[in-house]
C-alpha cells in the first residue's frame, strides 16, 4: 500500500512547529542577534527593562556614526554669551573654528584600489584667520530675549602633500603640493548690554510725610 511522506513526519502537530518557528524568529528580530545590525535599537530587547541585554560587536562605521552624532549635538548647543564690553577691550568673536571643522570642509577623495592605484594626503598644515566681524542691532529673539547677533567670518588655508603611487603594472609615485582655501561663517548671540544697575532692584524712593498727608484724598480718620 502506498504511504506518503506526510505520514512519516514527526508526531509533533504542524501548528506547534509553526508556533515554535514564529517564536524563534520573533526572538531573533527583537534582540538583533548577529553582527552588523544596528546597535541603536538595543532598547527594544525584551530583557532591556530589567537591566539585562545582549552585547554584540559593533561595526566601525556604526561607532563612527554615533561619535559624529554626539559631536553634532554638542556643537549645536551654542550658549548665549555675555554682552560685548562697552570699552571695546574684548572681541565679539571668541569661538574660532577648530582644525577639524576646517579639514572637514576640504573635498573628499577616493583612496583608489590598493596595489594598482592609491592616494594619500600627508603633512597637513592649517592656518585660520578672521577676515570679518559684524554685530547686528539689539532685537528680541524668541526663547532668548533681547540679544545681538554676531557674524564672524573666518578663512582657513590648508597646505598638504597629495601622494599618488602604484605598484602594478607600472610602478610609479608622485607627490603634489596642494593648497585649499575654505570660508566658514560662525554666528552666535550675545545679550544686549545696558547700564550697570540693570540687574539690580530699583532703589526705594524717599517719601516726605507732609507731602504725603497733603496729597492724601482718602476718608478722614477721627481721633
């Protein structure tokens, strides 16, 4: 008598096997098992509220992206500075761009294919200069109050050596001396200046008893 392969299957019902497979797939998808998966969604792990989680390797690209996000958040938190000194002894622009900000403005390049063709940039030297400064009149800014907007213009000159070389099929190397110029604008707010007693409470005004009695218009009080 002919007997199909279905009758030779395990005794476990099909719906039980399907339920077990679905639970296994749900566990894998919610805990992000494996390398190369995003680490920022680790909070959805079922054991995360209890303080337990799974430690998995993080790709270098993901670590670099997280560091760039934290740097961007830190850079976006620009405080409101003190008023500009009235005597002109202090400069309005106090936060020049860093060398990293200037270098990030330089156009990127491809490293090429190792052995056949490769490119490198060495001996980097950066010169940062302030080329302009402008202070807008005092005005009211939302969530900041009366402030002055300060415009700071900087020029960054980058000197570096660009090296090209190849090992196959024709070995060669060449060094080119490059110069790049970038311009960076950095604006920030400064509180509006005022008199020295602007932050002090007003002094009490003296009252003359005779003048106060003469100007009193209320009902008479009998003795």
